[in-house]
C-alpha cells in the first residue's frame, strides 16, 4: 500500500467517529498544554530572578555582616547573625583596594515622610553618591546626593517617583523641604520611575546620605556594602581581597559573608532549572495518561472494524500493511492533539504575561519540542498493541463478523 493511501485511509478512519476523535485529541492536548505552560512558568521564574539580581548592577561583590558557616552562596546567606557591625569606615577601606572601582554602603529602615500636609510611610535608604552608579539607576529630575566627607551627612534627600507623586503631585519638588523622622531635609532630586532590583522598587525610596541616616537612627551599623569590581575578570580577586581586608580590620575575625553577583545568579539559575524540569516531568504524566487513552480507543476501533480488516486482508493487504495503517492512525491522533496543545499552551502563557507583565512567561523551545516528541512517542508506543492485534486477525474469521 502506498504511503499516500496509508495516510488517507488513516485520516478517514480517524474522522469517521468525530466525537471520539475530538475527545482523544482534547485529552492529548491537555497534556501537551500542561507541559508548555508549566515550563513557561518555571523558566519565567528563572528569568525573573536572574533579571532582578542583574538589575542591582554589574561586577558586584556584596558584603553582609555576620559569617555564614558554608562557603559559596545559598539563599540562607541573605540572613546572617551579626557578631560585629559593618561600618562606613570598613566601606571606605575597601575603596582603597586597587581592583575596586566603587563602593556603596547601605543602611535601610522604615520611616515616615511628611510634607505639604501629607504623611506617608516610606523606605529610608542611607548611602553615598556612588550608589546611583553602582546600581545603574537614572534620575528623573535634579541631581543625586553630594559627595560628603565621612561622618558629615548633608540635609538633602532624593525621592522615589511614587513618593514624589503622592506628596507633591505634578508640582516641582526640587528645593522643597520635607520632614523625615525628626529631620527636615531639602529635596535635590527624583529618581526615574521603574527602578527594580532584588525585589525592591526604587519608586518608594527616600535616599539620604549614609551619615544622615545613621544620625537619624542613632546607629553606626550598615545593612550591606555593595562593591563594584573594575572588571568581571577581577570579581574573584576582589572577593578575596575584600574578605581579607575586613578580617584584618575586625582583629583577625572572619565575621562577614562575601558573596558575588555571579554566584547568586548561578545558584538561583540551577535551582529554578531543576524546578522547571520537575514541573515538566509532572506535566509529562498527563501525556502518559493520554497515551493510554489512545491505546484504549484504538483497541475499541480494532474491535469495531474487524470486518473491515478482514476485507482488507482478503483483498491482499499484508499483516505489515494493516499494522502500519493502525500505527499511522494512532500517530496522527497523537500529533493532532499535540499541535492543539502547543497552541493552548502558548495562549495560556500569553494570558499570564497579560495578567503579570513583569513576569516573562515564555515557553522554552526545548519544552515545546519535548511535548511534541513525547506525544509522538506515546502514539507509537501505545499504538503498537492495537496495531498488532489488527494485523493478527484471520481474514476469514474477520469477514464472518461483518
């Protein structure tokens, strides 16, 4: 039997029972759509986390107070015990290292901003003039913090875009005075809207010099120190030198944790890749169930078409030809369901992106191809038994059942 005749016969047989065929295609499409959507979620989570950490800057080494008991980075390192404080003096000592381009000490607290008769809670960030360059942020209007001497913070503040709009509306805030905590500060700049990084938006920050923040909070402790290496190749060396310098300043005690941006990205990338593969495997189970359904439908089809099979064999069709007919029919049904499933999966991912615009839920190509391949294999594997049963029918006995 010619290949074209085989496909035409298999197609006609598949469409002879439209309800049964439609339900089977729908079952297979659900499995493939689940693979596509779940991998889009997993891969989207990986991209989102990587983008968030990439947004904090480039060539970064991050110094955290408190020592982690394990080397390398793990998510638990973001919360450490603190036997000794990190100070601005520690940060300035790091700036003297030849491999270090910039440093940005970080002090974070919640506070209230009061101006123009409006009161709002905000996140207070104490830092220096290099913070905007380290974090690669942009100004909307005005300027950033001045370059202050150590311990002499100016009474100036830079507002996030949301804070500016809620307090001053469309009015130009530059030069206006706001009260933050118990201090009166002059607005010198407003950040551009949409700054992100590590789950924190800069739109709701009020940024003051680190010395001013320390005076407001009556504390000399830093939350973090961001260190920018001069090049990506020097990150490893900077990490080693930073740890050595802080240890020397802390009387030989290694009481800080130093992590690199690349280590953070690599770790989260591995974790989320495993997560993506895991959810793809779970979704693949539904494809196996759909394959079993294909086998059941084809077995029923063999029983219902016994006379037809006997006629084919009586007209000279070989057992191999009959087996091929049923295998092709099973594959056509599986691939049809797979194509519908891919479409549904892409549609579902598009809906997710519309609902959550910041979440890059794009199905990876490997998942789409894997879904199609799994559906094809399911059709072949689960089509073997019905095809063999059809091929083994005796033509005389089959014709007697017409």
